[in-house]
C-alpha cells in the first residue's frame, strides 16, 4: 500500500480469509459465528479514548494496528494497538492525514510493530455522533481499501463509538467486540490499603530509641546520685529506691 498516493478503487474485493493467520481467541462475548467483526483490545480503546479526550474541540486521528485472523468461529480482525496521527490537520468536522502523519506512522510501525499490519484507522467526532462524512469516506476508500480494514469513530463528548467494516463495496457500521488484555481467568488484583509494615521505622523510630536511652541514662544518674547522697546508708537507700520505683510505675 502506497500511503502517500490514494488509490482510485471504489471499494475492496470480497473478503478472502483463507490466507489469514489461524489464531484461536478465548470466547469474546457477543461474537457472531462466521461474521467478520473487529475485536479490539481494551487497551486500544483506552488509548483512543485518552487521545480523543485530549482534544474536545478538534478532531484527532490515528491508525489501528493488528492482524486479520481466523479461528473456528470464522475470520475476524484483531486490533492489538494503535498509533496516534501526529501532525494531522483537522477542521471542525474533518481530519486529514498529512505526509508528515504517514511518515510518523510508518516509522512507528517499523520500530514497534514490524510483524503487524495497519488494519484501519480511527478518528473523533467531538459532539456530532458516529458516521462517516464524505471526507471520511474518501480517506477510507483511498488509504484503507483492503477488505479487512476498518474505520473506527469515537465521540469524546457524547461517549458513543462505532466501527465500520467493508460490506459489498461500502463501509457499514457493525458491532465491534472488546477483548480484555488480561489472560482468561485472571482476576483483577484487589486494591489493598498501604500499611506501613515498619511502624518504628524511619525518623520516628530513631526519636523513640533516643528517648529510651535518655530515660535509662537519667535513671542511672539518679541512682548514682542517691548512692552518694545517702552516704552508704543501705536501708534508707532501699526505701528511697522503692518509693521512686512506685512513683515511676
Ligand atoms: Zn469524520
């Protein structure tokens, strides 16, 4: 695919999944057997949402990265990552991939995903819903015209989102599915409050140790002083010590 030269096709050929990688996926809720659908990792959706929320006035865009795959339930598009379309220009309702955008995307593909494909694109419609405008259709037909490539639209103000899949030469909105990035069966780790396992650790511990040492020193000094003051009178000293200990306790 020459990213800088739009092709003149009006639509892609029919989907032929015989060459797709066989990649068994764990069950994804809502999957329709035999129907080609995009299965998006939750982390990709999160990134698109973050990108969209960062620009609530103007559209932003990027590409979707992954592989067309198949398993026992049929062909599907596995969307595993995305790349932001840096330097893309946008008016209020249109976004455009510039030559710089494509250069950046291709560099990121080579650097991070050399064994993956650009499987589609995403862009935002802040506040005006989910559809493909005339310009969107031009972009989709020009740059993403392989039968398994999808368009994803997200409205960061309304919160709605949708995927468009090629169907008989036209992009048609089809339900997409979400795959948790965590392995099946893995439960989220419960959040536990942070407890200081060394309550006497740090400066507080040092202060307490110094205080105890001072008390011991004071007690020794007091005992020695009493010994001298009593002048060797053992019984008086014992009585005085006894009284002092009772007071201390
Ligand atoms: Zn649009």
